[in-house]
C-alpha cells in the first residue's frame, strides 16, 4: 500500500492525481468519470504504424452512451494504409484502447484525452504482427519461463536545429555536455518537453545538454538528452514514442527542427538511443550482487552480446546508423562489455552498489542515517539509435535477455568478453582483434537477422512475415560498402543525412 501511495503522490499525470490510482488500475469507468468531471470535449485514439510514428483518430464526445461505446468496443481502421503486410482486400482492423496509457493532450486546442491502442483482427484476437503485440508476447514468454519481470528505459538523444545563430556566449564545438544557459540555447524547450512527457505518463529520470553542438554555415545544432526510469518493458516503449511526438510538436511550435537521426554530419557527435534494462522479482532488482553486478545481470549481458549483430536490424535501421557506429566516437563497434566503459557494446554504469554515506560526507549536519536503497543497477546496451523500431527492438532485447538466462555457458561467455580498458586505444589492438564486430551496413545487419531468424520466430513471437519485411527493407538500401563510397564526399553525406533526418 505504501508503494502505491508513493506512486500516486506528486504524480504529474492529471488522471493519476484525479483518480487517486496508478495507471495500471485505470478502468473504462475511470476514464468516463475523468472526462465528465474535467470537461473533456474530444477523445483521440493513438497507435503506431509501420513508419514508427503515432497516428490519430479523433472523436467528438457527443453523449455518455457514445463515449461508453467507443471505450468499450474501440473502432475500425484501414490496416492496409498502416502496414505494408496487410492486403487491401482484407484490411479492416479494430483499434482497442489501453486505458493505462491515457493522458491529457497538451497541444490540443480544446480539452482532449489521448489513449494508445492495440490492434485486433476481425475475430477479436490480437494482430500477431502488430509491433506492440510482438513486444507483449516477448515479455509474456520471459515472465512465463523465468518468473521475473523485464524492465527497460531509453536514453533519448536528439539535436535541436535552428536557423538562428546566437553570436553571444558561443559554446565550444563538441563540448556541450551538461552545458547551462547562456551557453545552452534551448534548455527551456527541453525542460518544457520533460514536463509534458511527465504529464503524459512518462517516468523521467533527468535531462541535460549532450556533447554535440556546432555551427554549419547559418545553422546552429545543439544536442540534448532525456533519460527515463526503468519501467515494465511495454511501458518503456510507449513512453519513448509519446516522448518523440511531444518533442517534435514542441519543435514545430518553437520553429526549430528536432532530429533523432543517428548522425547529423561526420566528425560530430551522433545520437544514440541507449537502452538500460533490469530484471526484477517482487520489485527487487536482481541485477545487484554483493560487490558488483549479479550472475543474473551477467547472464543477461551474455544474451545481449550473443544476439547483438541481429539486434541491429531493429535498432539501427537506416544507412546513416552505420556512420555513427565507427571507432573513437563513443559508439560501439566491437562485441564486448565493461564497467563504466563507453567504448563497449554493453556498459555497466555506476549503480550505488557500494554502501557508502556520501550524502552525510557532503552534508555534515545531516542528522538522520541515510538508508541504503538498492535497486538502481542496470546494464546499458549502447548500440541502438533514434532510427530504432522501438517495439520490435525491445521485443528482441527481451528475447536476448531470456536467451542469456537460459544459456548453459552464459557466465563463461560473459567473462571471456569482458574488457576493462578503452579498446579504441592503440595499445589494446590485440584485444580488439579477438572480438567480433557489429555489422557495418543495413545489408550486413539483414544478413545477421537472416542467420538468427529462427531464434526470433520461436514461440511465435516474431511472425515470419515480420522478419522477412525487416530483411527486405534493410537490403533495399544497397549500402554494403556505403562508408567507403561516401568517404570524403561531404555533399553526398549531407544529402543522405537530410533524407533520414526524421527517421522513425
């Protein structure tokens, strides 16, 4: 009961504060009561299509019976216009609202409630190929086989691109990490985005300026990051897609471009979408060991490393992705892991495992004993970027984590692939030569997915057609030797970046 009350207290989501219950407990009647008592005039159904962007179906609320009907039965949509794998001659789908995702639309001109939806077939069954259902199946399989819950959260990196160059307090090129105003020009936009994301249900950890900032002719580029808290993996996907929509809406209002593209230009910091994860049981974080990470965490890492090459098919989906995955750019290229090591594919960040009294040391007049609060430890997959197909990526990561927990030799593999050094330094070339590499193109990523397709298709989690579609799309870029072809060709690189500026 105490944890439930803590989840409700200070929660910025208007539905949570009004209904006095966490989103997981929302019912149809809760939604109707909130709409009635808060003078909500419109309802939006929101759902993700194949292009990774939120779509909208608008309803004007004309009566309580009409509202009840919408919430109880959903609505029909043309699936063939949303997904390439659905034929026009049998394209009708139902969209059914998931009440826990409801939020007040912060941009609507009249009071409006938005709810994310799932897709169902004419027989009333979940659409097997729907991205959110693939993730749901993956997590259900994980829970069924382990008795654990898989939690995740993303680091959303993005560039704010402005046509106005401020000559005052010019920041140092590529030295923007944690900049503050006046050197940070768009902190207010980021802070407003964080507030709105939280009001729409996102569990935010923090936000800050990132490394990247530069001026190109008359255009200013400033990189930012918003990082989330670990939540159940399905909720992690939902909050990422809503956050991207909010940031783009704000960018439009501010008259600036918001881009999640993995690379803006060669030689400048790229944008990743790192994914942190944890395994829990009865709300206890199982990633925490006595003095370091647990064997559970090491097994998860082993699974991620084993499937890292094919996971790029879901997490690095455009040719520009592979302009980011190059040495010496704090982006991984080799399959390995390490503690606090940003050159590794999987990083183990500081997790407050050491039972210190840092707060009391910094604050000598602190009167009360500071409790030890375990549970913050995660492991971070540093490969994905803003082109990621979020639901498919997190489904693949969930399956890879389960694979690691089931691998007989997982701990031995993890030990073998551990690196405690910066592998980009020349003195560690011998170590690098012993490691496998990530794909260097969409084409190579597709080949890795082809090799691993049986893994993703087992238990019916990824339908065969979904894997076929990813392979076909990735190969269609014909980018096998793109890096070599574009080397030194600034104009062609710029053209490619602009083509994928608004990926996913």
